[in-house]
């Protein structure tokens, strides 16, 4: 009987992680997912061959114990904003990545897949997010004894993403004109299912060892075009007013003080560089790319219909 291999997915409870774990289960892998509060992730607990382990991955001893008996490690950990010393880009991206490499070496793990970001660059990154993502990427590729593949995606979209869904929520609550910072920033959004395919296809493909892959979707859009598309799909007739650099910077400063930091100075700096790929989608991966329109039109339209349904039901109860 062939022994099933075990994959540890760090950051597995996030958006990409949930999709990736579902695919790994279908492919027959045993999956370990660390969490500080395993009961919060019941959608993972019910999956066969998945074990959610209570662990603090920033604790080196707990990380080493977590990776004991693991064959493959996938690191998806990343934060878009930092909330102070204990939740910093340096800690989440650089220090953790260094500890992951060390734990892999101690446990004899030779396969590591790493999530980076488009435009990540330790020396020339436009923001602290991109600089620390670039530093982390360099750390894994310089590690001895580990076959590494890193992925550098543009913004990743899907039905449960935090990109289109966040704009959909904001469009509904902000009255009148919608002020949009950095409206001309460009993106090539890539579907989460396509990203997951790249990760799973890379696991045993030696051609991908030591490689860094940029992942972009089939079309390029400005941020304003994406927000206008979202507004149209959810049935919100609202003018999207693109802000100039000065007002964009001011908005980032002000919103950086709000709970959850919906937009920050560091986000603003990241948007100064277009998130688009220089080359075609990597031919090594057999993926038929999905477009924003194909995936998100139906989903966002359904959100609009649900909103209308609940509005009518509320109205009916009042009369």
C-alpha cells in the first residue's frame, strides 16, 4: 500500500488556503493546518484527511513539532497591513519564513512551495509589504537542501475574496459619489482556482524546482474599471470618482487610522506600481485561465438579488 504524503499548509485558514486544501484533499493528500483556535475553522475540521492543529507558528518549538512527519510544506502566510510590533510585515513575512526554512531543514523536508507577491523586491519594493515579501522570497530560494517554488500573483479573486467583496460592501454603504484612490493603478486579476492548480501541479514537477513564477489573469484592468464593474453587477448606480495623487495619499493616511485599516499608506505605496506580468502565463502549468467576468458576474449579481430579496422581506414584515 502506498503511503499517503502529508502536506502542511501554513496560512491554510485564509482565502487561498481554503481552496487549496479542498484540492489537496481531492488529490489524496493528508493535510495539516495550524491554527491558534481550531474551533474557529469548522469548515476545515469536517474535511476528510485534514487535521487542524492548535499551534503558534511564530513559536519555533511549536513550528518544529508541527512539521514533524510532514513531506511537503506550503507557506501562504501574508498580511496586507501591519498592526504594530507584534503583527508586523517583518515578523509575518521575514522572520516566519526564516523559521520555516530552519524547521524544514531540521525535519528533513525537501519540498517547499511559497506564496510571494507580484513586484516583491527586497531592495526596490515600492512598499514595506513588497520589500518584506521580496526578502522572504529570497530567503527560501537561498535555503540549502530544499527544493523551492515561489509564486508571485497579481490580485487573486474568487467568490469569497476580500477584493471584490470588500468593494461591493463599500459601494453599498458610501452615499452618493464613491471616492477611489489610485484609480489608474493596473491589475491582472488571477482566479483563485487557477492559482491552486499551479500549486498542486508544481508539487511533483521537478521542472518547477528553484523557479519563481509570476501569475496573472487573462486581462488587465485599472482599479477604477474593476470598481465600476463591481458596482454594475451589484446594481448600484454610483459615480466612481478617481482621486489624484494628493487626495489618494490623504485618503490612505486617514483610512489607516480606521479599524481594520481598509486602506493604508503602505497600500498606497504598493499601488504606485502596476500589478501586471511582463510575460505570458507560465507554460509549465496546464491551466485554462478564468476571467473576472466569467467568475464574478454571477456571484456579484447573486449578492444583488439576495439584497433585494431581504429588502422585500423586511418591507413585507413592516406592512
